[in-house]
C-alpha cells in the first residue's frame, strides 16, 4: 500500500484553519485541477466545498482520472444516500493502497472544507503524482528531479523546491520552452518581471497544452513562500502533458540507435565488397602476367624480366598483402558487430568470401613460384647459349683460318711441270696435308655438335649459326673430294719419281700433328669457362693438372722433331748440300715449332693464374653464402620464437596459428629464393600480429557492446583455460558441462543439449573459446530486439499499425528519417492515411534475412 504521508507533508490530510488566505489559494488551485478532468465528462464544479457533498461528481472525477468504473451511485437525495456515495468514492481510494487518515464521509457531506481539500490532495497525490518516478525516487522527489533536469540548461533557473523556486515564473517558462520551443521565446524573458513570466506560462499552458490556469500570478509573487501543494499540483500537469513527448523521444532515440547500427553495418559491407573486388581484380590481372612464359631471346631482355619481377615483389605485392590482411580484419570486425547487434551474419557476394580470396591468393602464389623458377631456368639457358655461341664463333674462326686457300692449293696442277724431286715433294706434302686434314676432323665435328646444341636450346640467332656451320661442312666435304682427286693424280705420276727426302718427310709428318696438338693446347688454354661452385673449378684445375703432366712427353716430341731438322742440317753440312728454300713437305719451320712451343709455355702459367683467381672468387662466394645462411638461420628461429609467443597469446583467445618458416630449408636454396623465404616469414609474422590485435579488439568490442566488465571477461577466460584440459583452445562437451556447473548453472540433459546447439551448431564435438565467450555474453547482457524496435515505432505512430512520412520526419533526425522512408514498404490496410508505411515488416527485416 502506498503511504501518501511524505516526510515533507503534514501527517493529516486536513488543512489548518488558521490560514484562511492559504486555504482560499489552494481551493482555487484544486478546483481548477478537478475541472481539468471533469470537463472530459462534460461537467465541472463551481464550489469545491458544496459540489462534492452528494458524492456524485466525486465518483465521476475518480472514474475520469482512473479510467475505471465505480459502483453504481445511489440516486436518492437523502443524507444517507449522499453518505453512501461518498463512502463508495472513499472505498475506491482505499482500494488503491491509500491510507486515509481522519477523513470520513460525514465530514464531506457536511461540507467540511478542510476535510474536502485534504481528500482532493489525497486524490492528486495518488493519481497525478504517485506514478512519477525518476531513477527510483519517490513521487515528490521524482517530480522535482524531472523539473531540475529539464530546466538545467536555462539561465536564471535553479529548481530546488516546490515553492520559492517558482516565484519568478522562469522555471515554468523553461519547462514549456524545453518541450515546445515554438510557444515561448525564452531569450526575451526577464527575471525582474515575475508576474509577466507567470502569466505568459499560464496563458500558453491553457491555450496550447490544455492545462487550466490553477494559480494566480499576484498571489505567488506576493506570498513569501507559495503553497507547495498548489505548485506540485500545477507542475504535475506539465509532467503528464509532456510524458507522451518523453516517451516519443525515447522511442525515437531507440530507432535512431538501431538505424545507425544498420547504416554502419551497410557501410562496412559495401567497403568489404569494394576492397574484395579490387583485390580479386588485381589478382585476376596479375596471374596472366605471371603465366606468360614467352622467353626473350637475349640475356639483357631476360634480366629486365627478372628486374620487373623483383619490382613486383618489392613494390606492387606488399600493399596487396596489407589489403588482404585488412580485408580479413574488416570481415571479422563486421561479423562481430552483426552478432552483437543480433543481425544475421554477413554473406558476401558470390566469389568474394574470405575463403574465395584466400584460394585466389594461393593460386597467385603458386603461379608466382612457377614464374620465378621459369625465369631462373631461362637465364641459365641463355648463359649457356651465350657461352656456346662464343665457343662456336672461336672454333669457326680457327677452322676458317686454317682452310683459307686450301681449296686453291688442292686444285693446282703444279705436278704436271714439276721435276722428279718436286713431284716427290708434292706427294709428301700432300700426305702431310691429309694428316693435317684428318687432325682437323675433330674440330669440324665439334663445330657441328655445338651448332646442334644451340638449335636444341633454341638459340635466337640459330639461322646464322646454321648457315655458317653448313658452309663449313660443305667446304669440308669439298676439301675431302679435292684431296682425294689430288692424291689420285699424284699417285698416277708417283711411279715417275724414285727418291724422296725421308728426313723432310719425317719432319713434316711429326711436325704437323705436333703443331696440331699445340694448336689444340693453345685453344684449350685460352678456352673460356663459367663455373658456379668450388667443385666445378676444382674439376677444371684437375683437368689442367693432367694436361701439364703431358708437357714433358710433348717436350720430348719437340726435341725429337727438332733433332730431325738438326740431322738434315748435319747431313747437308757433311755432304756439302746446299739447302735452298723451305721444307718441301710442310709449311712448318723449326722456328714455327719453337715459337708456338714458347707460346704454349707462356699460356700455362696464365691459365694457372686464371684458375686460381676463380678459386679465390668461388671461395669468397662460398663464404658469403655461408654467412648469409648463418644470418638466415638466426632470423628464422627469431621469427619462429615470435610466432610461438603470438601462438601462446592467440591460444588464450582460441586463434589458429599460421604456418611458420621451416628454417631447415635455408641452406638448400639459392640466394634470392632464401631472401624470399625470410621475407615471407616476416610478412607472416606481421600478418599474425595484425590478426591477434584484431581478435583482441573484437573481444573488447564484445565486452563494451554487451556491457561486460573486464573482470567478467577475465573470469570467463580463466574458467575456459581451467577446463581446457588438452590446452588446444577447445573444450569437449563433458569439460564444458563441468565449466558451466562451476559457474552456477543447474543443468538438465534437455537444457544442456539446447546450450550445445548454440555453442556447437555444426556438431563438431568441441566448444571454441569464441563460442564460449559469445554464449556467456548473451547470458549476461541485453540487446535490442525486433519487438523493442516495433514498440518504439508504435509509440511514434500513436499506436497505429503504420507510420506516415510526416511522423518520421517530425520525430527522427533527417538522415535516419530518410533512411526509413527509402526502405519501408507501403502499408496495406483499410482506411489508411496517404503515404502510410509498414514499420512492422521493416523492424523484422532489421533482424532477419534481408537486403538491409
């Protein structure tokens, strides 16, 4: 039961008889208050002391202000009829929990003014002031707090009570202006004009707010302390007049909040779609470039391709890596916000899921790896081609230098006019030439073999190589034919010749192959080489050492050849033979052999020096490779360590770890691939850190949005970690049940099965940390629902099942109003206003499957 005897009011509901002036003032106020309600029933009172005596209007007043029907009144005019009616009214007041003190029906029927005013004050307290409550305060305190909040922003207004705080009229004007600024220009009011301010408030309230004038401005101003009951009665009328507006404002705020969340979610969806489209488009444009395997014909062009690829790795790809990471973060944040606001999960357009982007990125990296391997293979192929082409040109030049003029010599018929000795010399010379020709057969075969390999390796200038090779082969065949013809001719006349200088012949026979050997030795000593490791250069050094081992035997051959010449000179000197001209069997002179031998000896140390320099260079490269591998093996475990730290942090939050670097593979890959391996590990570390930060932010967002304190969140995490017995970031159903029981849940089989469908909808048999946190936040926090939004719209629409465009624009901010107008469907129903919109389907769509 309500006790209307507040600490600030008298303990009895009668009014002192000593202050007649005060009673008159209160009588006028209570009369106006009663008439403000009785006129709704088409009647009023003139004299509060007389008009309630028969109890009829008293019962009618109670019916109007309560909205309930009272017992049927007695129609008689006898005293006992009047007492019966008044008792019915007093019984109704008592049934509402009001304790009536010293108020009886006889006093009312007898016209006792003090008791009548006490009864009316009791009715005002019960039906006009009791329901006023702000922040769980009492009725009077609630009404005072409401007035203080509404007038707080206004100058010269300081509401502390219900008497002197209202004397200057500014508080009443501020209340009106706060809710209806169009009715009063508050800036023109003056504190030194209290009567003008009060009359302005009374007139505006009566004309526009349907609040009758219950007070007199002069009485309030001239009374040192205006009557508290009269002021409270009048001010309570303002509270009830503006209560609807307060309710509408609250409803509008709720709708604005819901719409703002929806608009933000739409913006995030559009931003995700845009970012995903741009990233997928970049991948779509990049893959064909990486799939292009059209090789360039020159090393320079292939080096440019490699440089373009490195630019792609250094400049173009890193921003896209960041975009991909940001896209995942945005998606997780959006899904968290949708879950927290009871919205359905965001489903991106077809082909734009996070998994689709991950698959596209995986395809890009696979193509990228293949392109890199192809580039390196092509560059090695071109290096090999350039080396072979240069070797081909060198051998061709040597061969062409040797064959120059040979066809002309073989075509000569000098033997027809030669002497016997000359014929013999020509025959021996021809035999020496045949030996030389046979010795050059190997070089021709080498030229043909190199040309074939250049064609197999798709050398860009293969046409000119083939032309030159074909020319050499054709010339070689012609030389063979001419050589055979000349031999045939010399053999025909050989029977005409009898003697021959054996020593010249022996010299020629031995000098020619030795000379050819020296040509080959010089060619080998000057041969270029390309190596990539110490093993390859050691192989060349071994071959060179083997060659040097043959030099003593070659020197013996040289001495022997020079001995033949010495023998010829000795015979000539002994027998006085005058040697004229050169050896008829060869163009080689002893000086040629000597010069060439000296040249070979000079080339040997030069070759030694070149090989040793290459050894030093390869050793330096090996040290660099080992140093690089050591540094990479240091940074690899460092990255691994950081990833393990993040793994522990993310394990606490049930976050999957990305793949780490296999630093064991560092020593087995080439330099640029190793650099790429380390760089990828670094990018993975940065991406993992960003994901971890995002997970923490989402948990903070969950905590703040759901009203969960940090202590609660820590308690949830501690409980989860305690029952995560396998330390894998998941609980099995038995551990989860034990966890819930430890937190105070009384679980039956049916209830536990229901909870498992919430935390494990896919029936995986485990409960993740995120699912556990979502369940606990749902259990401990409240969120907006579709029903609450519908109720808010219903308030703005004055209980109609539809709302008009004008109402939306009047009650909501412009942006939210236009948002609703553009998305609400037309309301279908009988007798609807023009432009009526369906807010019920709109509210349901906000929380269901929809395009909103």
